[in-house]
C-alpha cells in the first residue's frame, strides 16, 4: 500500500495548531480545497477514540461523495521527555478508498512553532485498474490536497510580523 508523508513547520504554538485540527467542523472546512465543497455532516464532539466524522465532498465525474472516518487514536498535547507532542489517527469506515489511514502528528519545536506531519497510507481498490488510477491520478490529487491544506494552515497561522525567517542578525 502506498504511504505519503507531508511535513510542515507552523509558526504557532502546538496548542493552537492542535485546536484547529481537533475541531472537524472548523478544521476540515478551513483546510479542504474550495472545489471539494466539503461539508461536515456530523462529528462526534469532543473528538476522542471512537468518534466518527462524516464529510461529504464533490468528486469530479462522481458528484457528491460521503466519507466516514473513525478516530482510532487521540492524544492531545502532552509532555514527553523532549518537549510536547500530540497525535491523532483516523481510518476510513466508508468512502472512496479500499483502505485509508491518516496519521496526524504534532511536535512543539519551540514555544512558538509546531512541526506537523501528515502520513497517509491508502489503497485505491479495483485491482490493476485501481493501481493505474493511483499512479495516473490519485497520488497527484492527494499531493495537491495536502499542499493546499498546508498552505491554508500557514494562512491561518502566518509568521508574526516581528519574526523573519532566516534572519541571522546578532
């Protein structure tokens, strides 16, 4: 099964980044590409192990598609030996993939910045046709979707004006 990994450093404390991602109605709506027309139809709140999130999106040539994910791991920000981290994992219960597992990892790299890692393991289904669709379309679409999510995250949490990246002035 293919696994894709996407990493981003967000100029915001882990608690703020976590709060966005841990709130499906707010987070998914803000982070999904506009053409997906994502609607969170239901979300068990507060999010915890066993919670379900039902989202419908528009898929080209298929119309509106419903996707149900279940939270199988949920660890809010907590202290670890080297700092603070958080994590949650969702798996598709029903939707467009034969298998879908999305791991969201958060690591405080300073008081004001967070490393976000998205790791997706999936299988398209439909045997050799699914393999071909993955190679020709699906993987490219997933990369574009996560690029959009990460751009949106940086728009929501922009670098504060008094901080410049790469500034090495004494």
